[in-house]
């Protein structure tokens, strides 16, 4: 449809615009392909950002996510999950934002995600915990705090379970 305000485009101009648009698409696709090749060198969860695991509610997606992690991250995440299951009656699991999320009651309280060299255990309202977990994660909110676990032996069971209990006593965020 031709606008009254604009003169009709010539076939040559339309062809040139189409050629430029196609070249731009090819350049973008090439850039994405290069980025994807770098990311494929490591499992997705290990690239320094959360995995591309699809959001899903329930135990099965969380267990599948944990099984997708390489060692030692898988063992660490399995131990964290087992501690949560043992410590928190009524535990609910979900995959959100590429990580395993845990909650009891009305919202999500903490998450566990595998990254290169460690597993991050992050508490949504971590600044309200006693003692406050030492790590301030990037991009997780001002009140989030956590720990970076490099091995199963690095898990302080007493402290982690205390934080889990405290975190679930605080109203969670992201109501279900």
C-alpha cells in the first residue's frame, strides 16, 4: 500500500532494501552461530550464566536439570537438593531462570545453579539470614546472598540447613 505522503518506491530501491535486510540477517545469524559454538564448548550451565533449562514446575524438571550437570557440580547440586528435601517438609521444586528453585508455602526461597568450577546456592532474601551468606550474586537482587560451593566437602551442612530453614520462614517471592 502506498502512502499519500511518500512517493512510491522504485523496484531498484525495494530490491536494494531487501538485499540489505538479508545481509543484516546473515550477519546476525553468523554472530549467533559463533556465540553458540563458544557456548557449546562447555555444558550450557557452565558458561558463566544460568542454563537454558526451560521453566517448569515440579520435581522431575529439577532432577533432570541436576542430572545434566557435569561432575563435580552434579554431586554438589544433588547434595544441596537432598539437604533441602530432608530439612524442609512440603518442599516444592521448580526450574526458573535456568536454575533449580526451592520453596515452601507461598513463594520461592532459594536456588541452586551449576556454573564453571562451582555451584551457586543463592537465597532470595539472604540479607535477612543470620549470619548473612558471604557472596553477593550479580543480577539476583539487592537482598540476595549465597555461597559458591566448589565441592561436596565444602558444604557446611549445619549452616546450609540453617539458612534453608530461615529462608523458608521469610515470605518468598514470585508467588506460585
